[in-house]
């Protein structure tokens, strides 16, 4: 009797489970869309199903019917483009976000507008002990790129002001800040940096380059954890609006307490459950500090910072500076300073670079090189070559980031060493900065090797795209358009920059998605639309493949999903049935 009852109950339970599985179905099913999968085969579909936080179906609308149950939300895309979320392979979320909560003076190339904005900052902060901000263009002060302190003195004679350039390799300060920091004509330039000076008196003239920046920035008010988290929150909101679901923070300083000591912000944000993007942090190597303590710090932080969505597994090495301040390391002198023999000085000696890279590679760290000049790229590849010889072939996925100008003999070496070319594609166009800075500095011959995206792609080099925000816009669609057209997205130029270096749209999208996720060691879970992968997806208001390339930058992300959760926009914004 009891056996019969047990069997009957078991059959009832089984039937209930089967009914539940059949009727509940997926959480969300998208249909009727232009689903671009970023896969080598079958790149297009029309429907996607999401269950919990993962993709459970990709295919046509008819096939998606089996994923629809009683509790499934069906969203009609109406031809809109569904694709993987973008990942930014080189960006500065925390410090850039904080900057926009400070005195932000971005996108003001005209001196009068810039000074008006700074004046407004001062007026809005009458009780400030020190005003900090960023965003001014070096090209505003062409040809030298050295803003004078007197312009700031006229606005704030008594309150210290320090403003980072938009490239973040120069600081502009007023006399009050310079005096507060105790910097005088007798203060020596640090290794790898320069205090710009009055040519007669030797007194600081108002700008500080590269490693000279901490001489004055270290006197800025200490940044609180709340300010860091607020900056991260600002950045995350911005990224989500652009369809970005993962980032590589390429400058996390951990060796001293500065604005870049941001790991605590990431871990705290993650522990709160507020972090809704993947983060790979590149911890900054400081050549002015002893190596051994830094390596131990890197190893400890790699372990302690490990969280859901957060890892500290990369090391950032600043091999050189930037061309605007003549600090990018070049094999031959700058065209406009050839008579002086100015080539720029690497921020780390070649022998030290080789030793450092070899040791970090052996410890399993991913290396993120900052390399602007052709000499910096050459030295970085030399170091990777030695590391491979000593450590053997590894799945290291080392990045060379920026790589503005090249020695063409290094193209094949990049491919042979399997290094990732991490481009800021938005820079690959002509405009005011190119006309007044880049071409003037590089000269005609080297200007034939600027941002050689296609040359490297054709050699099989893996591409990743990053924005370097706040230096330039974080919107990946702008960078994708420039990569395809080699023209500025604002339409102000009609002559492309080295059009042979343009890539097709599919390659550009892949670099901003699967290419960047590969560089972040996240390609197994993200970067393409495949069953089993995380539902990090975005919807764009139009199919990028159906519009002229010059209109890509006009497209808008209307929905961003992170693990199936809407973090920007809503399903209602997309659903044609609503």
C-alpha cells in the first residue's frame, strides 16, 4: 500500500517538474532582430534567449519558440541590432570619473573658453583649499604645449590650482600651488620628468611633465574612498550608456597613496553588489621605487583583490610618455627638434625593462605596455622576445597600448610574439591635433606609419580597442567609425589618415568586443553571442551594417544587459510591441 502511494506521489512530482520546465521557459527571448554574433561562422541570427544570466538559444525566430514559456518576456526587436557588449581594453574609470566630479575643462580648445571655464570652477568653490581638475589641450598652447602659470594666477592668485592635461601627462599649476609644494628654481628635474621653467630665471613656469607631476600633485588634498567610489559609479553609468560591459583599467597605482590608488574602490563597489561590469586592473610599476617590494605588493594584491567581476592580474609599464611633450621615445629625433637631437627619453632603461618583463612574465602577470614612440615599441618587443626565450611560450596576452608611430621592421615581430595591438582607434584621423602636433613632431616619413591597424591585422596580430577615456570619448561607436573611415567622426575633415590602414566594419566590431575580451581573458564567457556565454548584450537603434560608415557615430545604444540584467535602458525601450 505504502509503495503504491509513494509511486503515485513520485509520478505527480515528476509531472509537475516537467510542466514547470515546459511552461516557464527562458527569462527573455528577443525576436525579429539583426543579431550580430561576432562569430567566425553563422555570424547572423534573428533571435536570442536568456535564462538566468546566460544565453541559452541563438538562431531564428521559429527555433526560439521552444524557449518561450508562460513566464517568458518576449521582446520584438523590429530589426534593431543586437550584439555583444563592448569591452574597453584601455581606460581609466575611477580617476576619470572623479575628474568629472572636479573642475572638468574638457573639449575647450579655445583659450578664452578654457579660461572662462576655470574661472567658473573657482567661483563655484569659494572656500576651496585647493582646486583640482583636468581636461586642457596641449595644442591650445602650441607650439610649446606649455601653459603659463600667470593665466591661472590672474584667476586665482591665492588658491592653489592644478589641472591635468587631457592626455594626463602634464600638469598646469598656478603660483600658489607651486609655492605650496615648495618647488623653486633649485628644484631638480626628476628622472623621466621635467619642470618647465623660465629660460632666464629658471623659476617654474607653470607646467610639469611626466614624473615631475607628483612633485606638485602629492600636495593636493587626499582623496577619500567615497570620492573614488563616486567616480567609479559615474564611469559605470557612462560606460553602460555606451554599451560597455567590461574594462581594462590600465593605470592602477598601488605603491603610494595617490589619485590612482583605486583597487579599494573596485573591491568595495564589488562587495556592495554595485559593480555591474567586468574589471581587469593593471597595477602600475613605478621605476622610482625598489622593485622587490613592488613585486610582492603585486602578488599580494592579485590574490586579495580577486572578486566576482574584478581581478588584478596585469601590470602597467610606462615605457615612454607622449609626443605632445616630446616625451614619447623615438628612434630618430623629432622632426621639429632635429637640430637639438631630441628623441625623447624612455621612462625605464632598456636593460631594466627586459629584466622587469622577464620576471613578471615568469610570475604569470599580463603586461600592459604604454608605448607611443617607435623606440618604445621596439624596446617593448625586445623585452617580450627575451622573456619568451627565458620563460618559454605562454598564454600571456601581453598588450602594447597606443602604439602611435612604428618602425615598420617591427610589424612582423609583433605577430611573431603574439602580442595584442591595443589601439585607441579614435585617434587614427587627421584634425587640429594631427596638424599642429603629430605631423609637426613626426615629419613626413614617420607620418606614413601612424596607427597601422590594418597592416598589423593582415599579419594576424590580434586587435583590441580601448578609449583611454578621459583622454578621448569612451563611446566605442566613434572609435569604430574612425577605424573604418580613418576620418574624424564630426565630419570636419575630408582627407583620411592613411586610408590603406582602414579596416572593415566586422573587424572593427570584433576588436571592440571579442578582441578586447580576449585581451581581458574573458573571451570564454563574453565577447560573442553563443549559447552558454554570459548575457552581456546591447541593442543599437539601427543595424550598423546597413548605414554608411560615416553615420556609425550617430547610432545609439538603447539597451545594455550585464548578465541578463538591464543596466541601461529597459526592455520596454526596445520592444516594438510596446
